[in-house]
């Protein structure tokens, strides 16, 4: 068997799968399909905090710490409308 290019890949995939299982269970709880205790919900929250970054922790900054600026150009092929 060939060596893995990234040995941590297996662990990262395992964490993503576990996170998706926890998220699926919480979504079923929200829909009323599954009943979870407060302890189970808290345990799920702790597991997700360790495997999935919170959106509030992700920050995109542009040049000099300012906002990100995007430049979009449009190119027409053939006759212009």
C-alpha cells in the first residue's frame, strides 16, 4: 500500500465525520424527531467546539487590517449585448 501524502488526513476526516453525526443529531432534536437531555445537548456543544470553528472566530481582513476588497471584471466573448 502506498504511503499517505498527509498522515493527519485520516484523523481530520474522522473528526469531520464525528462532527457531522453530532450536528445531524442536534438537527433532529430541533425538529422534534429525537429527545435529548440538557446534558446531551451540552456534551454535543463541547464536542462541536473542539472540532468545528465558530463563525465568530473566523475573521477575514484585507490589506492593512481593513476590509477585504474584491475586484470583479466581466469579459464578453463575441458580440456585446
